[in-house]
């Protein structure tokens, strides 16, 4: 059975370069990882292009194995500082992203764009990744284990300079987080003629940024208080 650290080691160089995209999934209790090539991603619209049909089929196969599989990139997702990334720090980041479920292969495939294909071909690909027909490989109590892990408390020791830099960064980046939330909220309002959302995941992404804003707002008073 492969551990999350072994899976992280396999894609460590790809994550360090900040450009490569990697898929992470589980087969039973074994963690698996693989580099996905040819991804051209547009962050504002959360759409991507994959020119290689084999790579697209590979993602569909991974999704069939694990409906919770994710696909992440160091630049667009929080995988840590690429300059000091190690197998263990990457393993922790990949586990967090997997449990967060904000970068799933399912969502990625729903927003894929292939210029060379007709719309009907694209819909056939999405149908092949129908989550309703896929077996779940997690135990019934997996959600509770994930929630319990998220509630666990951690301690970290910082120097005064490090603490000051962290607090300043969190305050200074407030407008960025609010801007991301507002942008996704605006995209969520865009509708197709039939009333369906143009960007299917915009509302979910807006909710994610709002949750991040709320969590940090709750943490900042505690961090500020350390300087008293």
C-alpha cells in the first residue's frame, strides 16, 4: 500500500517547478499520483484546455477509480513554498487539498475545453465521468475522519519577526481574498439562456473564499493578541 509520502515523492519535482499539474487519488487505502501533461488553465473562469486526448482519457480513468480524486498545481493551489518544498511538506499539502475537495478532477472535467472537438463529443466525455454511476472507495465514516482531522489543534513556534510578518501578511492580503470572493460571486450571477449558471463552480468557489475570510477573521484577533 503506497503512502501519501510515497505519492508526494513521485511528483515532487513536478510540484517544485510550479508549472506541472498532478493528479492525486486513492485506490482502496493506497495513495496514487501522476503528472498530467498539456494543461492550459485559465484561473478567472476556472476552465482548462487539454490538447492530448490520451491525457483526458487518463483523467477520466482516474476519476472512475476515485470520485474524490483531485488535480492540483503549485501556482494555482496552496502546495507550499516551492523553493523549500520537501516530500513531507508536499504530502501534508496534498492530503489537505484532497480533504478540502476544492480541486477535484470531477469539477476540472466539467469545465474542460477542447477546441478541436464538437460540443457533442465534449458532452460524451463528461457523461463518461458521471459520478452517480461510480463506485465509492471510501468507508462510510470517512467524512467524519476528515472532519475530526480538521478539528485537531496544532502548535507552532515562531520568532517575533516571523509572527510579525505573518500577521502583517494576513492583514495586507485581506483585500485580495475579498476580491477573489467578489469576482466569483459576480461570475455566479451569469446565466445561460435556459437559466443555468455559465460557470458551474463559481458559487462554490465564492463560498470557499467567504469561508476563508471568516476563518481568518476569527484567527486574527488571537494572533494580534500575541503581540500585547
